[in-house]
């Protein structure tokens, strides 16, 4: 490092070479033509840090012993300062980077996110959190060397997918994150789908399919700092793991608040366990889902009341109506919001949602509701899913949910069609009486609708 120097143009290549040799041969200062002096700047281990070049503007540099000692003292101080600065930079790098993959760590992520959010109030910042499913199995069966290769492959893939201004991060263990400045929720979800697939395809060192669970969050007016954004992404990841792994879950604060309002309606002691779990998992919802679920619950409640059920039993079927599609939390937006027809693979994913919903509700100690939700897409002719049950093999409550769900779906707008008039929807129910729907339930529903005109409208 040259602390004081003449113009480089004034030196020939030979002189520059001689400058370096003079300062680095360990024999102290060297003069050239009597008008400049070089001192090597060395660290505590003797390594060369730079060169101190002192130039006499009168071109008559003749340092005495005292002046030479002063220059040496100055060089030593400069060397110490340089070494301290370099040491600080190394410590900072170690504090902000993962040693195995070279990616930024959690601390580096927080600093970057806070800087982006503070730079502009309108700045959209997306965060994708990845977790390698069953990573312990890889380490246990194939060894930690293969496990480390997996981690480095994930890191390299994330770096290659990182957009300008973005950041790839290893949060710790088998958890990684990708920061996407300027990306809205749709763009972030599409990126998550692409990267998830790309990582799985590249993990060829593992002799079985490797899947990932993914949580997605986007900074908004309710997520205004790095800690909150990371917490939202982690909660979404937790939901993806609880819903069966190998899926993507989007955290949506607005939908969470709407659904918490629904849960407050359910909130007696028996439903407390469900509320705790749902607060953690109800992050991915179609914008229409909360209203759809509430309306299905009201239709089921009206029908059960008309059938003369006890108040407690009516309340249980209403709860089941509100929660009947909770398993869809594990489906990606790409499937839920697809405007056209679903392909066979996408339909297979859709048909998993009753089982996923039943699993969630069973863990929440709502076992009776779980059994009804599991069967709400069964058909009395045996062509439904997931178990192809027929007739009375399907719980009566599930047969009621099937009618209430179908009526509400037909009378609501969808991306691929407009809502049917209520009268037309009742005609469709009658047309499928005894095939898709239980005949007695359809007849009872028709009577309820006929006697209560307001029930024909969506609340």
C-alpha cells in the first residue's frame, strides 16, 4: 500500500519492479536516485501488507538516523492499523457468513432486510424459507460428507437463482432463505416453486427423492422489519411441515386476521386446542376462502337445525363447515388460483386436502369433526374421494357438508365462471340427488331453502 506516492506515469516498469523488490527483501529501506524512500509495512507474522513510500519534493531525500527512526515508527503504526482493520473485516465476515457454504447467515440477512425496508416505505421485499425434509436421514444413512455436499448444492442453487439486489442465506442446519427485493407475493410464489423443483433435481448424490418444505412471506405494512419478516416466513415453513412436508405455504397477515375472527366464534374450551394449531397454520388461503368457509358453516347449521338436531350437535356441524377446507392450506397458489383445467398431477394434489384437513383437526382434538371433513368429498354412488365410500358408509354430517359446500361453490364467482343463481344451484343439487348427494339431505335442503328465502343468498 503506498501511503504517499509520485505519479505512476513517472516510473518505468523496471523501476516499479525494483521498488517492490527493495521493499520486500527484508533488508530495510532502500533509496532510488536520492529522492524517495521505501519502507515495507508488515503484519505481526512478517507478511507484507503494503509499502510506505516517502517522496522528497526537492528530490534530495537524505534521511538521518532520527528521521529514519521516525519513519520506521510511522510505518509500524501504519502496519498495526492495517492489521487491526483487516482483522476486524475478517471477524465481520465470519460473523455474517456460514463457513460451510459461504452464504450469508441469519445476522447478514437481518441487516440486509432492514436496509431494504428502511430505504423505501413502498419497497416490497419477499422472503422464501427452505427446509430440507428428513435431512437427518441423509446424514445417518449416507454420512455427513454427503450431507455437506447436499447443503453446498442447495447453497449454490440459491445463489444462482438470486436476483440482483437479493440475498441467499443459510439460516442454520438444513434451513436456507432467499431474499427477493421488489417481488410481490405472486412473483415470490412462482420463484419458490421453481427453486424448490430445481434444488430437488440437483440433489443426485442422494439415492432417493429429496423434498423441501417452503415458507413464503412478503413485507407489508404489518411486516416492517427483518425480525417480523423472518418470523412470518418461519411460521409459514412450520405450517408446511405440519401439513405433510413437500409443499409451499404463504404467510398472509390479512387472511390470518380474518380467520382468527372466525375462530373467535368457535372459541369455547373444547376448541382451544384447534385455535392454537390454526393460528400457526392458517397462513395460506384463497382470498375467498374465509367467506366460503363461513357460508358453508351457516348452510350446514340451518340444515341441521331444520332436521331437529340438538344445539350442541348443530354447533359441531357448523364448526365442521367452517373448517371443512382447512386441508387446502397445504396447496400452492399455482393450483388454487389456476384459471384453466387442472392436470392429473394437480388433481391428485387437490384430492389430498380432505386427508390433510382431517389430520390437522385430529391433532387439535376435534376427532369427530376430522372424520366428517375427511369424507366431505365422498359421493353416495362411490365415485368420490379419498376412500370411495358409498351411501351410509359416509357419515351423515359429511353428507350434509357435501351439499352445503356444493351449493355455496355454485353460487359464488370463480376464476373460470360466474356464480349461478340460487334457484339454478338447487336444480343442480336435485339433478345429482342419489348420485353425488344423499337424496334425503338434498330434499331437506330444498325445504330449508324454500322456507327461508334469505338462505338463498350468500351472507
